[in-house]
């Protein structure tokens, strides 16, 4: 295993410092502090943000980073919002929460639909899952008036609750594709108020009672519910809504065979491929606090035992006040998102089954992400801009391709073409979807090594060259194409508006007039959906 440690004082393959310096006004600075160079693919989805009022930069973001931590996509949201879980659903659609609903995006990062709870229930941004049957599983909440005057559990000093308390209670809903509610489960019908951990009770009048934060469909089709303020995972029958068992908290029914601390304030209950469950143990809840950790349990439903099968602690002196997630890769690695972790700026790391750290990212000002995800591959092509290189009379240029509303290069340039004078690293961001930006692959090789186009079987032929007023262009296409024709001067300027041709598969021939061009070296560029190529020519 080749493990590299990268800080902002170095400029390695990840080039984190370059990314931070240029885009400090575009997205929050970060650094990759661990990276395994033997990993060949993968993307991280995170939602870094800072709670309002705690720093000047409180805007939330969507980030997609590649396996090295290089920025692939980002989008900034309005200040003070929390976009929750930015992820890819099993059907290939991306989702996130904002403004009291969940939004669904396609591969172009365009919102195509929104989901919200039915039957007058408010939508809770903690969880949305697209189930194998195409239904939507989500969390909602409602407000119920309760007389809590007999519960001396408030203010951390045994104060009684209000006789007219406004209590927030969670609700589980399953919706069919037509948004009809086909399953509904109310916490208030199955839990007693005293099941709550007093450490989570503050004001006696307005009470966040259950604070459920995750849902998961178990292998048997029943549901697992994480109730943070109870320090409890509950298994619920899909067929009759009954409680099958309760793990953790005051109503725990299991023996924890090798984990006397159990879990507190947990997040992100998930079922692994082997049928075990994972969760993020925040370690914060009640008077006793323990380190934040990832935990995997084997649940024996007959013996009613919970055995800790695997765990990982990053820092024995750190607990997490809120948020957090644990996700297991298909290759057996685990992604830990630490939420609002104490004594650390780590947002996430990725560890193997032996606890060896293979990726880690930190933010300069302790930003947090509700959850983080890693995908070994994506179910669609992001269609990132392609940087090509061409030579006009000995001067090389990098071209980000036409058709983008704006360009932002790693050297600060904002044009489609930039001069290329050294074998350095370049990349460009262009707009993507609705308010987002996507980057090209990083251009690091010598310019001449990047002029091959796999979509062109025989290249382009120009004749005569030097031109004598008319130039014949011959080339082949693999399929019918709408081709844009552009001519650039030796300084990289477009000499005239682009022309368009609808061409057929196979051999194509057309001519263009050079009589309006003064003597010099020029570059002819042809571009289509599956075609991008160019040639230099001379005008006498």
C-alpha cells in the first residue's frame, strides 16, 4: 500500500494548495491529509457547511471530490440552509434536502422532481431512500401538545415540563411513485415520553422529543429507525407497524456482549452486505461521554445479543455533538463522517477493514457535513469539459471547448482558450446544472501527448496547405454529427463567428474560404458531440 500524506505546504498530484488559493472565494479551503495512491477510482459526495453565526462563511455546499480529493463538482447554496444528505439513490438519481422537501436530480445536475411527506406531515430533511420497489421511504414530523408537568426531566436540573408543551414527534412514511402514503408510523403511538434521554431536553415548553435521524429497510423488509434522543435503534414491522425490538437506550432489550458503552446520540443506521448493522456513535448523550466511533454490530435476534463485530475510533479524546455517518464500500472500506467533532478539523476519513487510514480530508475552519458518501464508480457520465491542446505556429493553446456560459481556469483565466507555455497542471471549471460548476480532468502531461482523439478514425486532411483562397477539408465520422467549425489566429483569437454543418456518418468533404484572412498561421477546429479535432494551416 502506498500512503501519501499531503498538506497545504505541498503541491503533489492532488494539488490541494492550488485548488485552495484559486477558489478561496468559490468554496471553502480544505486539505487532504491522507491519500492512498494505489486506489484507482472513486468519488466522495459531501455537504460542508458551518452553522449560521459561527463564522463569516456559513453557506452550505455540495462537493464531489475524486479519489485524490480534487474538486470535480461544487454548488453553493443560500446562507443558513442545510442541504442534508447529498447522495446517489439506488436508481441512479441524486437527491438532497432543502426548504422542507427532498429534491431529485438527474445526471446533468438538474432538478427533475421533489418529494415531501403526505397527510399534512412536515418533511424531515434527515432521510429519503428510494426503495427497490420504487417507493420513497422518508422521515417526517408533527407537533403534538402534551402535558409534561409530571416529568421532572428538563434544564439538566430536574425541572418539570410545561403543562402545555409543544412537542416535536417524528413520523415514518412510505410513498408510492404517485406520492400516495402507503405506510405511516407515528412515534407518539409507540413510545413513552420518559424514554427520552434527559440530556437532550432543554426548554420545557418547546420540546424536540424523538429527533429521529435515519431510516433503513432491513433484509427482511422491515424498517430500522434511529432515534437520537433516545440513544435507540428500533426495528418496526412493515406489515402491522408493531415494534419488533429496541436496541440501546432506556428500553434496550439486548445484551451488548462486548460493548459496555453502547452508543449515544447515534446517526446513520445501515444494513451491511453480511446482514450486520453499522452506525455512527457520536458518543454524546447523558452525563457520560465517550469517543465518537464507527460501529458494526452482529444482531442475534434469538439470543437477543448485540456483538460489536468491528469498530474504529479516530481520536479517543473527541466526541461528536451532532450529525455524522458511516458507510461501507462494496470493497469493504468504511467512510466515516464525523459531524461536529470536538478537538479536530477532520470532516471525513476512509479506512480499510484493518483500521488503516486510506483517505482523509480536513477543512480549515471545522466545517461539518451531515453525511458523506464514497462511490467506486458513478452510474452515469458527468460529461466533464475536455481540455485539448493545439499548436499554432509554435505557440501551444489549451481549449476547454465551446458552448459553456463561462470558464474559470486554474491560473485564473476566464476564456475558452489559454496559452500553454509549460508542462504544468491546468484544469477548468464551467457551469453545470442549476448553479453548480464542474471541472475538467487535470491536464498534466506535455501538450503534444494530449492531441489524440479516439473518436476520429483517420484525422483531418487539409489541402492545399499553405492555402490559396480555398481549403478542402476531408475527414471521417463514426456517426451523423452536427459539426461546429471555428478558425483561430496564432494569438488564439476566434477570427469569425463559428459556422455549423450537419454531416453524415463516413467520409465527409467541405471547403472554406480563406481570402479574408491575412497571412499567417491559423488553427481549424471541428467539434461535435462525439468529435473534436483540429489542424494547423498557413495563409500566404
